[in-house]
């Protein structure tokens, strides 16, 4: 029982250094979506793939920030 209490208290730090990479990659995906949509020659596969990837990373960011808050 003491180990369970110690494990619960050891998870107080919720920020992981990998979180910064996820945020940076989300920003890169935002730029990619803007560039593919504003391009002269529209590549529908690239637009769709980048939008789906951006949605996935935005959901990951939401869950990550929700984990920081508690």
C-alpha cells in the first residue's frame, strides 16, 4: 500500500520533454496545411493527409494539456 501511495505522489511532474516536440510538430503541420491549400497546383491527397495529421496532433495536444492541468 505504501508503494501505491508513493507511485501516486511520484507522478506529480506531468510535463514530459517530448511534449515540446509534439507542439513544434503541430506548428509545422499548421504551416504545411496552409502551404498546401494556398499552392497554385492543388494536390488533394496532400491536403487531405496534412489535415488528418493536423487533427490527430491537435487531439494529442488537447489530451497533453488536459494532463498538465490535471
